[in-house]
């Protein structure tokens, strides 16, 4: 009986660990992306300066407002974003893309 309890406890611990990783990895990517760009002085035109969640937000916004809304609702427990914040991030990224395009055009 003790062996069965140990296996059940181990299985439970593995499940909890996997759930923690499922939440922690996207949060680390969301936080680390902008920090890395700021500390390494990456050009605004380089794709590494945009975090993965922000890239996904822009891609969903390009598909339409409904697609962006559904994406934000689906990922809200992970990224803790509401629709207004997501729209602000999309607008900020589009502004940075426009500035990059202007900088490239002026060269």
C-alpha cells in the first residue's frame, strides 16, 4: 500500500511541476524579451527586440479584431493581459515598425 501512495504522490508532483512550467515559461519569455532588448541595445528593426507574446498579438491583430479578442481571452490566465493592454502593445509595436521603416527609408 505504501508503494502505491508513493507513486500517486510522485505522479501528483510531476503534474504540478508541469503546470508550473506551463505558466512560468511564457511569463519568462514575456518579461525577458524586453529586458534583453534594452540591455543588449538591439536595434528596433531587429526581430529579436520584440517578445514572442507581442509578435503573436500583432499577428492576431492582423487577422482581425475578433481573432485578437479570442486570443486574449484564451491566453488571459497565462499572460494576464486584458484587451485594452493588448491593443496598446499592438499599437506600440506597429509604431516601432513604422519608425523602423522610416529609418530604413532614410538611409
